[in-house]
C-alpha cells in the first residue's frame, strides 16, 4: 500500500509542477522511461494487492454477503484492460513520439466507471439494509455513497469532454499548458465543482457518524470536534481560497509571483490527498482503540486505505492540460482498488457497528462491576482483569447469535482495553 502511494505521489507531482520548472529539467527520454517504469510498478502493485485481498477473504463471510468473487473478477478484468491501454500508450510515445487522446479518454472512462460501479453497489447495499432495519444512519451512508459515485461520474464526463477538445494526437511541445476550452462548458464545470464539494462533505459526514460510534464517552468533546473539523476546514480553504486568501495572495504575488505560485499549486494539489489521509487516520485510530475485536479492526484499516486512495487517486483533471508524457494517468487506475477497499471495508465496518457497540457496553459493565476500581495490588489487578476477560468472552457467544455477526476477540488487546476503561473511570471519579 505504501509503495502504491509513493508511485501515485511521483505520478501526480510531475504533472503538477509541469509549468513551474524548466521543461527539460529531466530530458524527454528520461521522462518517458520514468513514466513507463512508474506506471509498470503501480499496476503490478495493484494486481498483487487485488490478488492478496481475494485470497485473504476467500473463506470470509463476504462470499455470502458481497459475492467477493464477482468483485475480484471485475477488478482483475478492469485492471487488465487498463494495463493494456497504458502499455499501448507507452509504445506510441517510444516509437511514434505521440499518443492518441482517445486512449486517455478510455482509461478515464474505465477507471472511473469501475469505481463508480462499486460505490453505487455499496450504496444499494446500504439502502437494502435500511429497508429492513429503518436505521437513519444506514440511510445517510447510502446517500453519502451515492454522492461520491455521482462525483466520480461527473469528473469522468467533465475531464473526458475537455480532453476530447484537444487534437487527436499529442506530441512533445514546449511552453505552458492549460485548459484550452475557453470556458465553453461552464454549466458542466459548475456541476463538477458542486459534486466535488458534496462528495467531500458527504464523506466527512460519514466519518463523523462512524467516529461518533467509536469515540470513548470520556474523551474531551472539544478534542473530538477539533480532530473531526481539520479536514473539512482545510478543504473549505482550498475550495474558496480566492475569497478567503485573495487579499493576502495578491500582496505576496507582487513581491514573488513564482514562489507564491509554487506554494499555492502544492497547497491546492494536496487538498484531496491530505483530506483522504486525515479521514484514513480517523479509521486507523478507531482500529487501534477497538483492536480487541480482530474483524472490525481489519475492516477499519481497510476502510482507511480505501478512503485515502479514493481521494488521492481522483486526479483525472490533471489530464485536461494534456501533459507529455501523460503523468497523472496511472494514478487514475488506483480508483479500482480504492473503490474495492471501500466496498469491503466501509460496508463491513458499518454492519459490525451494532455488535461492537454492544460488546463495548458489555466490557464496560463487567469492568465496572468487578473489583478493578478498588484499591487492590498489582497481582490481584491481573487476576481481576483475567476474570473480566473470561466473562466478556462468554458474552461474546450470545452477541454472535443475536447479531449474526462473527466476533473474534484478541484477549491480549482486550486486557489493554479493560485497563484503559478502568483508568478513565478512575480519572473521571477524581473530578
């Protein structure tokens, strides 16, 4: 996963600084080789990850719930076609010194189409679940996934239309690049911008709901909301930076326009990846808190990677300037595995919420009813913790029957969590 993120950073960074540095800072032949190697590594890692995930979940209940074999086949088929298209594009550049823009449009359509399909599937799963349980939170999940899918579709249409406005064959060129459509698609541009904002806002709401389920009752409410607000405030600043930072930027532009352009470009380019990283960190932090339940810990980690990658790989608009070589293109293919991880991770995290909430209440109940809150020695404390672990383990079987969800306890992590609960209750009692 880290290797995949690194290849994406290399891919996107080069196209973002295209107009800010000397075009021949890296010789053209070197750029072509770098593009080919980076794309090959990125695609290889995706094939490996899809295969690894498939093997990991072969015996999992997802075979019944999500038909994981179908998802695996679709992902593999999509990645195979995307690899073939990028391979042909590399061949064109090495032997013909140009590439066909129709290949770019095809890669965008397939990558975004597969991702949107998975996210729409996830939305329907939540909606079907809502119809049977009539839980408002499940309905909000369904709506959030629908908005994200709509943004993916609009991004593909918006970028595809603008790329199609360029000549069919793109070769090496010198000079600045940019959007040559001259504002002809203002309505489409506005729909795309609104869908981007709503997409970010919806995943923020989704994360807020999930965080609210797993935040400890004794955590400072101010700290909770500060952590939750950071990605949203950052996105608002990047989205409306002309109005928020307009006066400050204008004065600095007069002094040093080049440095300001580089810093501003980096700040805006990193908005989606940083937003995705912050959302991912929320899920990874939750996985640390509830590490005593292995299944939900795994799904929280998967959810974090899915959200991080869905945001950082949503980079189709980099192709509007038609870079040569087309850096930023292979990052789009990561949407396939990103949406796959979201489909598996977020859905299962949400389905396990009720069972895990009840498990946590059971842990708190047994911890508070034991002698752990009394003034006892270390040896007796250890015995009481072990006793509480056994009581919780017995209750686990009843929870599995009630919620029809597997509960896989890690007793070592459960002991740490019980100690944490006792410390926090003692702390609260002193205030």
